């Protein structure tokens, strides 16, 4: 979908408004009634392979693109669903569907809006981990973009994904990494060989608040020298709280890109609201 002017601005506002409202409400909402409940939910939401159903909605705004300082928005819908496949093993399904506003970099107006390529990952993880929590499984990039020339890669890509973390005391420290290679798709489209690495360091505070550092580092191994890496540096704050009966996790973070391709965004903002569905005891 090609958009211009006020229509593109309206789409950006619609993407940002729900997350911004939830973050504002979290300042006035009551935390979990029991401290133990808050602590366990904080640890669970910071664990990518926890036995917790969640539905994060994450908006990434990337500012200052091109000579006209355009802003790209990527709204990720990323449900996480754990499935017990045996007494000792869980299958964790993480399915990311991006909704993208891609501005035209060479003009002050116009761009393309639509779905990007979906990114499902399937982690096999021990059901009863000890000090080290881990998971391993396949990651996929599906050529599902509504505009394959601008919003997608046009290739089916597959590769391994690994996550590992520890949660001593108030801390959660870990990393998630995958690398995918294209295995099918039009020969006229470039081959895919890319890595995604997200390390995360969280410190949990009182009343559901926490500090977070969780940048997403990417490497396009097929790009030219100097244009392979995107390395954000930064962090933010979040809170686990309730609105009525519904547990939520809201956060905001800012990042500056220490390394980036030419004419790409120098800095960005991440807003996230996650709907949590803990198991009933």
C-alpha cells in the first residue's frame, strides 16, 4: 500500500497511540497484589522460553533516515505460546509478524505501508531448568510481505536459533541469537545470510518496575564492507502491572546506533505493551 502525506502520519499515530496510552496508565495502576506474584511475573516476562503465554505488541520507531530525516515504524505482533510436549520438554513458539511503514528515503513525503516477512521461531527447552535456562530450535523467515520489493526479502530463509539466560536475585542476564540463510525464492532477489543477536540485562525493582538493556544487533553478511552491522546502544524502563484482571508488561527504551549502514537510522525508540496470561494455580 503506497501512502502519502497526512495518511502516512495517521497510520503512525494509530500504531503509537495504544502503546503510549498503556505506558501512561502504568504510572497510576496498582502493582500485583502480592509481591511474590510480581516477582514471578517479572522473571517470566524476561525469559523468552518461560511457560507463560504472552502477546507483546512492540513498536520500533527509527528516526533520521536518508537526507530528508524520515521515520520508519515497525510494529511487531509477536505472540509467545509454550506447549508441553513431554514431562521434561517444552516447545516455545515465538511468531513475529511485522507491520511496516517504510518512508521513501529520497523524498519528504510518501512511502509504503503493509506487512513484512513473518519470522517464526520454535525453541525446544527443558521443562524444569536449573540455574541456566536455555532453548534451541529452528528459525524461519517467510516471504509473506505484502510488498516483496520494498517490505520483504522475497526469500524463504532457515537457520538455527539459541537462547540462554540466568536469573540470579534481581537480575536477568542472557542472549538470543540466530542466523538464517535463504533456501528458496526468486533467483533475481539477493541471497540472504543474516544474523540477529539480542542480549538482555534486566534489573528488577519494587512494585513491578525494572530497568532494561536489550538492544537487537543485526549483521547482513552479504552487504558491502561498512554496511553489514547495526549495533544499537541504549536501554529503558518497564513495569509489570494490572489493569483490572489483566496483567500487562509495558516498557520504553531508546537506542543510538554505534554502527549502521549508510543513510540508515542513527537512533530509535521502542515502545512495548505485552498482554500476559499466567497459568492459574
